[in-house]
C-alpha cells in the first residue's frame, strides 16, 4: 500500500515569491494535516483538512493557506515568502472517526523549503 | 492548551543495551492519545508506538515499550536490545480524542546507538 507522498522533495525560492506544496494521502485516508519543522521552533501544526474542509488551524499568519480536493489530495500555499519560512514541511494523513482504533497518523518524507 | 516536554536533548547508548527516553505532558483532558515517533535522517516521521489514555496496560511493540503513568503525566519509551537502525530523533506527541487530531510534539531526543 502506497504511503503518503509529498512533492517536491526540495524547493528553493526567493524571498517574496509564493510556493505550493503537494501531499497525496494514503488511499482511504480522508484527513490531511500539515506541520512545519524548524530547528528553532520544532514541529508546529499548520492546519488540518477533512473532506475538503479545514477543521483545525494553527497559529500561523494568513500567508499560509491550504486546500483539499475531492480525492483527499492536499496542497498548501505560502505567499510572500520570508527567510523564516525555510523549513521542512511535513504532511500526515489519517483515518478519522469515532472508532478509537482509527487514531493514527502516517507522515510523508516532507518538502524541504529553502528561502533565499 | 496541551504541552509536551522532552528533557533529554541527546542520548547515546551502546548497541544491544537498553535505553529509556523521557516525556512528560500537561493536559486537563481525561481522554487522549500519546505517541512516540522516530525521525531518521530520511526525514520521514515513523510511528513507533501508541498509547490510549483510557488503557491502563502499557503498550508494547517488539523491542519498544512504554511506561505510561497517567497521574504523573509521564510517558517514557524503553528500547531494548538497541540496534544501529534505532539511531534517530525521537519525538513524543499528544493528541486529543474525539475528532481533534492535531498532534502536539515535544522538542525531541537525538538518540545515537554506538557500535
């Protein structure tokens, strides 16, 4: 069974540009979450989508946005890039439901974004 | 808000020995999940073990086991018979039950297995 696929693996952008990252979840997983990982701030939650709706959002500025498509694939967009946006962006997919056994997250290998 | 604390930034242990990684958390909720994730140089976060707060029995997965102390809000990971492939960053994480599936991570412990 295919895992969570994130593209691209690496990205270099210039300050002020915008960027779009993609995440394809495990087949059947309807929830997709995004996390930012930096040496200084660690792993921080960006947002979570379920059935094309944003259910949760972390404390990030409006420059960070996302969406989810009907096939559960998700994209996140960062506009007006800043040097501090350089990070590893991780996507995780999960089953969701009232069944307690459904709680679990499978992560992709991330997109390493460098802003210069 | 929930917080997760890992007080050991780095640890090292000889191959085949046992090592314990510490994690404490803070929450006012009664139902939640706790996780240990491993992040090797490949960057992918890999689930090592999961514990449901309502279960008193400690979770085990092969060489990995946890010591879950709910009252003390402690969730340590024990790795037995450590192997070179266990070298990685280890993150403790917390998630609330019933639909809120945001993960709150600790700052991680860098574990090195010495041959």
